[in-house]
């Protein structure tokens, strides 16, 4: 059966979008942070679900290729964690201290 | 000179009225608080998802079933009252309930529609219309449920999942109206994770 023949999966994007935006909006009030976190969640969920779907599809259609499929997913997992963790990481700006050290 | 003590974060002011408004209509509490764009985001996102889910389920996936003829439910040997027993047979409604006024028609139908025992279900071709609501959010008959699951694809199941997720997400929205966002603007997410300025 073709990968995209089952129409139920075409309804998933709305779930990803709504969950990402609503969850992110409950975390922050600033729109730049809301957008940044929402995009991070969209990327993470899409890549996780897509990778899992691809793995299952390869295993069901080409059973002999399972070592390649598992290897590919492992590499993909490392790349996507590296990407999303960088995307979500906040840049730390040094804050001025209220009581700077006094020269002796 | 001793180092200055770290300042303790001020406790957050709670806004129960805004939380109640956000329960009634997702995002309404935020609009009242002046966070209009955010309120609109919640409203559009959650109502889109909820009614999209209802559409997937052919408008027959939000209801509260009258299960008084089914076996009693007991927790630690104590029987549940009828309403809780019905809820335990239709757990999905516990999630959908948090969509607020949008699911109140299901409650109206539950309390005002004659039960299947009080009417001749086998003989009737359609469920009895209940005033202005008609059969909207009325509990489907067993024959209808069998048809939905046998003659259609899995969209009916996906539909009620969407409505439940929309309701559960609205709990987060209610909390946002009650106590504000988890991370304050002036603090970083790292601080919130450590609990130094998190939710009240």
C-alpha cells in the first residue's frame, strides 16, 4: 500500500500546529519566544513521527533492508536532537550586577 | 561586605475570574486581561481543533451517555453515583468538558433527552429532536455507533481524540489566565526550570 494512501494522516498537521502554538503560548508572553518554541516543537514532533512512520514503512515493504533503516533512523535522531536543542537554546546575555565588586 | 542575598520572586497574582472566562470560551480571559492577540490565538486554535474533530467524527463524538442499565462502577468498594458512573463509561467527556460552553449542549441533552429505555429505540428511525438543539451532541444509539465504526474509516476515532486534546489544552489556557505564562518575560526558561520564578 502506498505510504500516503491512508488519508487519516493528512489530518495530523492541524494537530501539530495547534498543540505547538497553544503549548508555547502558555509558556511565554513574548511573541518572538512563542514562535521560536512553537517552531521547535513542530520540527521535533514532525521529525519524530515522520521518522517513525518511515521506519515502519521500510520494515513492512522491504524487510531485508531493516539494518539500513535502523542505522538511518539512528543518524537522523542524532541530527534532529542536535538541531532542535540548538534551536530551543536561549542565548544568555550577561546581566549587570547590582553590586559590582569594589576595588580594594 | 557580605554578598547580597538573592531576591525572592514576588508571588503571582491569581485571576480566578479570567480563568473562569477562559473556561467558558478559550482565550476570553486573556482578552479581558488585555492580552488580546494571545486570547485570539487560543480561541482560533482550540475552536478550530475542537470543531475539526467533531467534523471528522460526523458530529457524533461529543456526548454523555446514560448508562444506568450498565453494571455499577465501584472504587475501593464504594459505588459511584449515577453521573460519575456514566462518566466512567464515557471517559472521553472528562477531557472534552474543559472546552466550556461549547460542550454544554451535551449536558443539556444528557439531562433532558429521554433515555433509550423510555423510548422505543428499535422502532424509531431517527433519534428524537430535543428542542432547538435537535440531536446535536445527543448520545447516538448503539446501531449508529456500529455503523460509524464499521462503514467508515478511522476518522471517527481520530475525531474524538482531537476533541479530547482540544479540551485538555484548554486546561493550560485556563491556567495561563489564572496565573500568567509559565516563564515571565524578564526571566529565562532556565530559571523557570529551576523553579526560581515559575508558576505560583
